[in-house]
């Protein structure tokens, strides 16, 4: 847990440094956890109970429906936050699920503890606000990619962000994330990797 | 055959499948297609052929396992499993280094020119399903019997089918890795 908290501290210091008492209050709300491959941490339809801080492994937020449509919205991995964030902050049922794609370890803080720290420490509230805004920027950027980039450009962008993901995650999830069907994705890899 | 604790057995099997998945994801799915299709230096199967052979077993056994798990929940705080002699024999035959070189049965022979990316993706998909079934099996009666692919007259216990399929996977993954 110490090492994991240190990872969290490093991330916080790099992105939104907190005064010591705010950091101490924030550090106190996390519990360590782990999951095996393909475990559903949050099921669609349930309210997200936790903010996750990922310390190892890869997970995804994804959408499924009865028409067998599947959309991989985002991959999460260390050192970053995970979970179905809008469900957590709005306390509404999640429209997406959050599942592990590999064995994973994480810290997690429950919604009420997080809310309490945010209320008691304005710096933490501001940090969360900034974090959510960055998440929004990320989503907007991805919207541009999905609409305007070629498959190859999207693929290169993904590798830029996560160079090791090809060795960690079955290709079908990457293809799904890029909006490409798996056969075309295989052709793309053979073309781009050489 | 002695009784073993069911949970410990299933844990060990899950760990095996996890390792197989890691290998397939890290290595096999990222191989250039030509390498995946290259026959072995002794004329034996390519990596893709090894995995396609395994897929043919998955094609048969995964639906049978699903049927055997359906409505088969037990309530036992410490379930035990006892291998049948035939199940034990099949599993033992599959161990790499058992010294036996076998010809594949007719319905399990891979194509000469498989679609390598598709075969590897199918293998990965089947292992993910197998993981799911191993987890469901924790509350199931592993003594329930299901047919085997090579004869409708023979039925093996679910626990033995898991062991034999996974040992068989291990055997051919070792074979595939020898290409690298």
C-alpha cells in the first residue's frame, strides 16, 4: 500500500500539488485491491462506488447493448485514475462497465469518503475539478481522432499514448477502441509494425 | 486417484490459463504472419496450426462445458474432486514430455494454410471463455459427465475435461514456442 500511495503522491505532485494537510486527508481514504483478468469491477446499471487509482494492469470502460454493439471508451493503466467517473460524481447508475483486461492492482476510495475530503479541503475539490476537466479534454481529443483520423493515424496515436499495449491486451479490444474491425486491424498491424 | 480440494485445483487451472493468455497476447498475436505460418524445421506444425488444433478442441468442449455448468450449482463449503481413471489417463497423455507422439484425430487436424490472425484471436477468445467457466465451476459439481470429442460413447467428468483440455493446450503451446 505504501508504494501505491507513493505512486499516487507522485502523480498528485506532478499535476496538482496539495498542501500537506489536504494531502494527508486524501491519502487516508484509499484501500488496496486487486482483480484477476476479465473481472467486472463496476457493472453497467450499478452506481459507481469507487474512484480507482490504478497501480498495475490494464482496464477498460466499455459500453454494451442488446444489439451486441460494444464500444471501448478508454483504457486505464498505471498511474492514472479509473472507474466510471460520471456515475461516481453524479451518483447515478453507470451506463458503462469498468472491467479488467489483465490482472490488476489498484487503490480505491469510496464515494462518500472522497466527497467528505473534497468538502473539508478546497484544494482537493479544486484538484478533482482540474482532473475532470483534463478528462474532458481527453474525450474531446478522442472525438476528433475518431471522426477525422485514418485508421493508421488512430493506431499510431494509441501507440504513442500506450507503447506497450499491443503486448498486454488482446487485439480485439484495441480494434474495438479504434472503431476498426479485427481483420482490418490485423492487416494494419502487419503494415505499420514493419 | 486421490481427492483434491476443488478450489485449489481450479485455482491451479486458472493460473495455467492465465499464463497461456499472457503468452498468446505478448507473443503470438504480435508475430508477423509469415512467422506464425512457418512450418517447423522438422516438417511439423506451424504456430498457427498448433493453435488451430487447440481451437478445434475448444470449439467442441467449451459449449459442452457450458452445458455441464448450467444448473449445476452445489452448496458445499469444501468440495472435493476425484479424477476418474480415464480422465487421469487422458490428462497424463497430454503432459509435455510424456514421450508419446500422437497423430491428431480426423476432426482435429489443422488446415494447411490457416488464417493466422484469426486463429490466434480465436485462441485468445477461447481462453478468456475458459477462464470464465473455471470461475463458474467453483460452485459446480465437477463430477458431472460430458461427452468427449472423439467418441460419443465415452463421457468424462467435468473436472477431468478441464484438466485434460488445459494440459493439451500446454503441450501445443510448448510446441509453438519452440519455433521462436
